[in-house]
C-alpha cells in the first residue's frame, strides 16, 4: 500500500508517516500542489490513499482534490486547520472521503485511515465469489439500470457513454443501495455501513453530502429518480 501525504508542515508529515507506518509499504510526501500533481501523474496508479492538507503554499487543497477526482476514485482524507462546517461540506461535495480538523490526535487519524482502508478493500472486493449471484437476483458485481452500468468487479461505472468517477464512499453507498433496492435504510444503518467503527467521529451532514453527491451523478437517467428521501427516517433506492 502506498500513501501520498500532501502537507507543507514537514514535521507533521513525518509524524503522520511514522504513525501510519504499519499501514503502508511506502509514502510519497509532497509539500506543494504542483509537486503533488506531478507525483500523481507519475505514480498515481500505485496510490491507495491520499492525505491532503487544505492550506498549501501554492494554493488550496481543493484544487488538487479536483485534479485527483477527474482522474481517480482513490480515497482522500482532508486535513485542515479551519474548523468550519462549510469547509467540510465543500470537501465532501468535491469528492473527499473523510475530513479531519487540526489539531487532531494520531489515534483518531489512525482510526479514520483504518476505516478508509477497510471500506476501500470492501468496495474493491464487492462482487467476490461469496457475494456473487445472478444479476437478476440483486446481489451481483455488475448492475444495469436505465442507461447506467455499475461494475464493482472492475470498479468501472458508466452513465450512457460517460464514465463516472465515484469516491470510495460513493461506491460503498451505491453498492448498499443496489443490494437493498426497495428497502428503507435508516441514516444510522447507512452511517454504520459506510464508516463502521469510526462512525462516532463522523459529522451527521457527511451522510447527506455523500447521498446528494451520488444522487447528482446518477439521477435523471431515463428521467427516473432512484434515491428517495424518507423524511425523518432515511433513504430508499427504487
């Protein structure tokens, strides 16, 4: 596993790499957006996780997040000194998978990274032999709805002739919806399925932002609305 750390505080970057040493085989440490982009172009396919600071010498981390999301669904954990709800909403809306406000304990960082890695592995294993049945039986690695095709075996997602880039959270949420089509899923259930043991650290609006981002990508296909909000309870995928 390779982790890219984009953080201009070299002491913090080093501390993060030491704390996460048992999660990764190697780290790529970048201190500017320009270098992070060059690094991503060079070894992006190797990266399993990106830890991204927002306040960087040559710009805002959102610029790099946008750059990554146009090319990959690799998990992104944002770090910021700005304790503002709008920053979190902006990051999640742009496709970040998690958000951590400075100062933070390394124990919390490890918990968040552990959850992201588990979700990424679970999504990558979706459609494995244990889960695979006939596509007609709802649990399959490949789903076709309207003009959309979601292949969780190959991790390719298309809407018409357009490829969709889904973050790890969006992939996981979509898989949960597809496997429970027509069923009411409460907010607590979805938070537990997406964030697992680290759900206690997750802001409540993180689920709403993730649902809305997924909805914006898949709705309108064939004129159909698939993700329905059941007010005061949760969501139902039709």
